[in-house]
C-alpha cells in the first residue's frame, strides 16, 4: 500500500506542476514517466557495471557511452545518479538539452519502453520544479514492485479525479472484478486492443502473481510472463508511453504494447492468437467504411465502433478463448440488423456465458452512459445453454459525480479485505457478483427472476429475438396496495372530520 506520506509528496509535486503552468494531467504523468524511465536506465547500467566488475569482464551492453561527447561533456552526466545531485539550474540544462535528446536515440534493444520513449518531450517549465520531482522520485524504493506500482497507480488515479481524460480509465474496482471473474492463468495470452493506461493487463499480471506464485520460478513460464503473455494496442502515443511504464513498474519486463488502430488495420496475422481478451473499448459512435478493416466488415456490416470491436474480439480469440468486455447497453437490445446479427452469433455460434448490468453512474463524472459486462467463450460451434444475468445496484461508491466511497476502504471491491455484513452488501454488490458467477452452474439456474441474479435458457432468448437486456427477463415485484371500497373511505373521512371539529371546540374552550 502507498503510504500517506508518499501520497502527500505526490500531491505537492502535482500542485507544483499545476502552478508551474502544466494543467493537463496526462502531460504531468508523461513527464514523470520519462523521468522514471531515465532512472531505470541508470539502475540497469549500474547492474551491468557491477556484474562486469564481479566477473572481471567488459560490460555486455553499455546504455550510456564511455568518455565524452564532441563538446567534451561526460556521458556519465546523463545518468540519474550523477545529475540528481547537481544544482537545479545545471540539472535543468542537462535533462532538457542532453538527456531527452539522448532518449530519442534509444530503441536498438527492441524493448517496448525504448521504442515509446523515442517521442518523449521535456516540458517541465523551470529548474525548481524539476528538482522537486527528481527528489520525490529518488526517495522511492524502486526495488519494491508493490511500492512503485502503487505509486504509479495513484498518479494515474489523478487523471480521473482531475476531471480530464477520464475516458482513458476504467474504474479500478471494476477492472479487478472483471479479472477476478475471468481468472487468468500463467499460460494465457491476454490482449486488450484498446489498452489506454494498460489497467486490464496490469491487473491480470497481478492476479497471476497472487494466485500462481510458483509460476514465475519456472524459466519457460517466466519468459512467457515477461515477453509474450500481455498484448496491448492503442493509437495514442502518450497512452502507449504511460501504459508501457505502468506494466514495467508492475514488474512486466517487455510486454507487447504497441501502436495500432485496432479497427482500421488488417489483423489477419493475429487471427485466433489470444486466449483471453479484457477490454473497455471506446464507444466513439461511427467510423467511415473506408477507414474500417475489411476483415471486420465481413463479420458485421456496420459503422458502429462498439459492434466492430466485438467482431474484432471474435477474430482475435483462439477457439476456447474467453472475453470479458464492457459494452454500452445499446449492444444488448439495439434493433439494427448489425446489432441483431452480432447477438445471434454470440448466442448461436459461440457460447454466451453471462451479462453483468452495471449502474449508469459507474463512469461518472465523465459519462452517465449505461453499460454492461459481456462475458463469452469462442467455440465456433455454439454451446450457449443458460445465460447468467446479474444486475449490480451498488458498486461501493455513490453514483453521482462525486463517486464517494460508501464503505471503509477494506470493504470495497470484489474481494474486500474484511467480510461485509448483510446490510453492507447492499452498498457493495461486487463480492456477490463474483461468488455467484463462480457457482453460476450450480444453484443459480434455480433462482427466481425477481432476484439480482438469475439464468435465462437459450430458447427463451431466441424467442425474444436475441434481446439481451436484463429488463426483458427480470420480474419486478410491486408492493401490494390495499384496496378499499369507496364507502369505507368516505366513512373514514367523516370520522376524521368529526375529530377535527372536536379538536377545534376543545381549543376554543381552552382559549375562551
């Protein structure tokens, strides 16, 4: 857990950025990301030096060249451990005029981080702010994966709380619920084709570490975890830089995080490549046919991005692969030909496992759109039997723009640290979602349609034209009203009038 002292340090630096003229939280994160990368380069170089000294051999790979540049300036000055002790003005000159240009020359090692740092820009406005940020980052124990991961998560949360660019962040507790439901294994290949800050990929990695601690001791599985398990695509270079650093600080050495317009490119070379897709793709309305992949148009003829992403997921998944994706409610009941055809494919050609209806306030204050989590398995041969539905009424936070927690921190999320009392479960449904999902094939099919969760047979969904909206199948119980005859009501009114009159008479007597 990140400490209160560390939070307050970050808050002070954040405020300094704002007062220094950088008001875009993404730019703040980008500058801190670049500095973290510079610090990591120095750490790696130091490790290489120590190894070479122990073995009495030359360094295998020097990150910082030996000697001096053409102007006689030492390359060692570019290292974090050297410039961090310089005076603010000197540090500002070294970092702005030498270190960032040096970053843009990297990339030959093929790592995702070097590749994304090639476009890094230095925009910190003054020496004093740079000195404060360097001091803050230098204080953090970067050897502790949990500490540096929590630090970065806390900074990323400021994108949401600042009210800017919140579309890039799915609420952390919703991501964790989805990952817990899908339970990634060390053998999975996980993909998010609209990865943003890589929240789903990070949480999948943390889940594997938590539930399969022995996996990273195996050489083959460790290599898979660091180099071929996680795949993320985005077409925003800032997001890629931030997302790849998020993965690095959570202990994934070289994930496949790269630039790609997922809907606009031919993905034939990645057909049926991934075993698990976790995503909250953008619902940006419509695309032109000309800019949309012809592969996807062959699956579903539409301009709607949310439908095109679902078609993309079906192409990318291996047979037997699973997906959990957030979709706008319109996907569940839209009446267009493309909407109906895609739902038919999920029910008839694949295995539709479940639908979790989320409250409309989950993405506030950025959007009040109603959404659901769609869970399915690619089979190419059907398999849908019963579809499990759950209506989340409360996710542990208020559903207004403030999104204030309704319970203590240890009682929030899908796997709270402290068990919830019965009355507290009404304020946080997520643990119940997870427990009922796990046993959905056991006692869930027998639950009444009046409950929060229930199952609907495939035949009934077919009869309803593949409508997947929960309200189509849920039975709402209305409280029974007391029905009385008009004469009884009139008699009561007469009695009430008489009592009022007696009361008035008694009041006059007291006053008279």
